[in-house]
C-alpha cells in the first residue's frame, strides 16, 4: 500500500478563521451595487429569469440530427448561453441552492427536447429552470392556469414498502 500524502497544508486552509482567506474589501475594489449579488434575470424590470424567443418549428441538433425543441443559447454567441447564477451573500456564503430529485422520465423528456441521447449532453438544471421560467411567463401573460396532478398509482403501497426497505437496508432515514 502506498503511503498517504501529507495533507497538513490543506488543513490549514480548510480550518482557517472565517473571512481570513480574503482580507480584501470587495466593494472598495469593485464597482458593486446592491443588485449585483443577484443575476441579471432577477432584476425587477425583467418579466422572466431568461430572455426567450419563440420558434415556429424545432431546429435540428447539429450533432445528432434529431429535432431540438429547446435551444439554450445562440451558436457563436457565448455571452448569450444561459447559466445559473452562483448566488452568494455579501459574506461569501452560498445561498438559493437546493437538492432536487430529477425523475428518469423528466430526464428522458429533456433529452428529447434537446435532441440528445445521453444525460450529459442535456444541461438538466438550466433546462428545468428555463422551462419553469418560460411556463410561468406564458401562464401570466395569457392569464391561464395549470393543475398539476400525480398519476393514480395502483402500486403506491408496494412502491412505498420498497423505498422503506431500501432505507432500512442502508440505515438511512
């Protein structure tokens, strides 16, 4: 077995006092404004998080040749590629983050929207946020609503028992 590397230098960085890593006053160095902690899409005058452009018909994915119903960004214009903002407090702590379960069926639908075959080819998080923002904007503009319901599941009890057994087996709550 190989001897382990000495990680004492890493421990000094990981366990340093809060705020000691950067003694720079960012506001004094940068031209910052209070709204700069948010993304451009969060600005109050914008109707949605992303800027949308409706297409009359789907485009073709240039790699797969399949129909692409959801296009993220404009080819050749990297500044227009939608990304999710890394939200942080003035103290540098991350905020507005969450863990989320993405069901296999939704991943399948997103791959179909992008005209891709693998999850790694479809940016899942950005796609979900983009579609949610688009749907919200559309429903508000058209003054419409949507009722979201779960499918009736005759095997609900069996699925629940299976999940409970898996949790017990792995000693997780």
